[in-house]
């Protein structure tokens, strides 16, 4: 008459364990679900009943009450279907309760009783990884990537019941395949010329510094940005798990093994909304593009075309590495530890250079006002990317490959982690003197920049972090010298200078 079955529901990018309690008793026949289910979850009553009849099970012609505990949290999605069906079977004494105790059930039911995969399988299964989890074939790889001790696969409701009774075996793992793969990462050797921009890209990768590329159309800004993931280090186990949870919750493409092991690359269109970039929503709280790019690269092409309100919303996540999304009933935290790369034209017409640009002073001023100072201050590197020379395009040789540059990046990143436990861009202010000590000449250079008003307090700290990375790449891990500070200052030019300045 009463049963409890373990399942799970998705809240943002985190799975929450749910006890599906079912009572089958006297009264007018009916089916009620309580415990804050959303619309999709409430519709499970029709899917479950149709699955029963399609697979030859007897539907209880009595009063059925389903409680999703704990009742204080919202429940959503169709992943509770299978658990509800099993709980009804147990409460109606069609299967013994002792058979389901070690199991958790995460799958949607088709009207024919078949098991279907659900969105967010990795975080869902991660919430009940201490149980033997029953999933559909399409979710098997993601479920195992979540670290569950024992994942079993079934084809339909009748198959699940037969396996629980010991009448047949669970499906072979070979039937649970996932064919989606990531695109090949282009090689940095394809970029002809552009030594300054290439060096900036290497610094950004080594120290996890945000970078802004400013130049006319055709200079190679997008080409450079799309090759950045190829020189980044592979993800650690913790980073890989975090990325896998976010990508699974957002229902985006996953590798064949169900786990993200390489830095992701996201490039949203400039028409994206604030919710699409930052995350959130109403009925379902979904991660945004900044969270999908966490531990990888977020590339904003044509930065000047993004809505200023959308760009300003990036300021807090870039500083803290997380996004806090609050709604009336809940507050969620999404990861946002991404490396931001942005590309912008120097002016509305794109030419930028005096004598070539056709924009008047008012148009240029309006264009520059689209970029707030606090947002620009988040970019450690602001680099001008000019049109490549004809000699480089026609007669030039290939530059260094991504593999060669990546070795230097990995070595510099490892040095930073061993020294401070984090990439150089994340060095705390009170740790700079210990982890990035300055020579006397380097300190004098920074003092002069501060006195001239060309550096803010935040800018000073960012220059020191970038100089620390340059010193690591140069093999000078002890003291940051004048040459390293000077190189960092050259790569932090004001946007007005990058766009051609006053004419």
C-alpha cells in the first residue's frame, strides 16, 4: 500500500536526491503528485499509466498519491517517471519492496513503456552515486562519467521489472553508445605573421589572463581566438568533472565517453540575451554561456555589437569565477572560471587608422562608450591586431604549431601552480609581494605609471600578474624584472589608443 523509491531531480547544474513516496489506497480512482512538481513532472501520471498498460502491468483502480520528498524544493523534468512507475508497482504489491532497496531510477518513460534518456544525466546520477542506478541506454556514458559506482541499463519498464526479479540480465554496456564528438581544434601554425598577438595568446594561456584583440576586419582576430583552446593544458579531474556536470545539465554535445577532458570553447552570437550569457530562466534554471565556457574559453566576437547591459553583467562573474542567480524561490551558483577573449573593430567602419577611417568623431565616441571602463579593466591584455603583411600571407612560412607553444604554456602553468596553487591571474593581492616580487627598476616603472594616472589600483595588480607570467615564460621565476613589467604595460593599451585615438 506504501513504497519509497530513490530518484533525483536537477536544480541548475546540481542533482538533488528525491524520495518518491507512493500510497495506493481506497477512494475514488485518481492520481495526484505533490511535492512542488513542475508541469513536465505532473504530466508523468499519463506517461506512467500508458507505460503500465503497454507493457501488460495492471493499473491500480484506486487512489494513488505520489509525494516527492523533500517537499520544500522544486522538482522538475521527466527523469522521475521510472521511479514513480516502480514505486506504484511496489505499493500495489506487484513486485517486492526488498528488490528495489539498493537501486535508484533515473529515466523517462515513453507511452510504449520504453526508457528514454533525460537532460542532465551526469549531475542527476551524481546525486545518487552511492546506489545502483538504472538509466536508459542514451544516458549510460554520462552516468558513468559522474562517478557512479554501478550503472545498469534497461530497455523498457518490463525489462527493468524482469531484471529486478532476477529473470533476465541488464543490457550489455556496448549497447549504450554516444556518437557525438567535438570538432577538431585548429592549429596555431595556420596563423601567418602576427607575432605580438601570438605572444599575447601564449601569455593569456599560461596565466589565464583575459585578452581583448582590437583590429580591422580580416586581421585574424577570430582565427587567433579559435586556436587558443589548442594551447591550453588539459583539464584536471576536478575541472573535468565540473565541466561534465555543466554540459550535461545544459544538454550540449558531449564526447563519446561522456566526460569533458579538454577545455571547452564557446562563441555566442552578439544578439544573445543576458540570461543566455549569464544563466537563469524562470521554469528551469539553466547555465549560461559563461558557465558552459568554464575551465575553457569564452570568445565574444564583435564585442561592440553586444548589448552594454549584457557585457556589464560579466564583470562580477569574471572577478569571482562564479555566477549567483537568484529567483523568488531559490538561489543557485554556477561556475564561471573561464578565460575571456574578445575581438572588436577599432571603430564603426572597422578601418581605425587616420586617413582610412570614414567615421566622424561623434560616431567614434559613441562606439567607445559601448565599452564600460570597469569591463575593460578586466582585460589583462589589450592588444592591437593589424592587417598581416603581404609577404607573410603569400611568401611567409607557418608559425610555431600549437603543440610547441602548448609545451611552454604547460610548463609555465605548472610553475605557477607549484608556487602559488593557482594560475597567475588568480594570485591574491596580499600574495603578490611573495609570489611576484619586483626588482627595484620594475617597481620604479610602475610607480611612474601610477603617478602619471595611467594605471588604477586594479590595473597595477593586473600588470604585476601579467609580468609574473611573462617572467615564467622567459624562465625567470625568481624576480619580476623591468623588461617583464614593460612588456606587460605594452600589452595593456587603452582602447582609445588601440582604435586610433584622436584624429
